[in-house]
């Protein structure tokens, strides 16, 4: 994981916030799939909306929208843009 003191995971950001992807945690099937979907270091990602019970959450990146469950979003390390 990145040693950036302002880094957090994607699941911690509320809707309406924007961040830059710093890293994907792990080297398993899920982390490779996230990378295949465009979660690359330096990619801008916006939190669009969250389901009524908080899971899943919709994100916008690379010109498309994707919904991730909380455990999937916890694998994406980001730095929030202010």
C-alpha cells in the first residue's frame, strides 16, 4: 500500500467527492479485475451515489460508471481531490 498520509480507500469517500487512484491492494483475481476495469494509478474517479443501505456504490471513471461493493472498493487506495 502507498505510504501517503492523505491516502484513504475508495469506500470511505461520500457521494459527490472526487479522488485520484493511487494503488490497488493485493495481487489476486479481484485486484487484477479492478485494474482491467481502469482503476489505474493517476485515474480520476468520482463517487456518484450509494445504494439505500450503503452497498453497492456507483463510481464514474474513464468515461463510464461502475458499481462496486464495499469490500471491492476497500481494495482501491485513493487520494481525495479538494
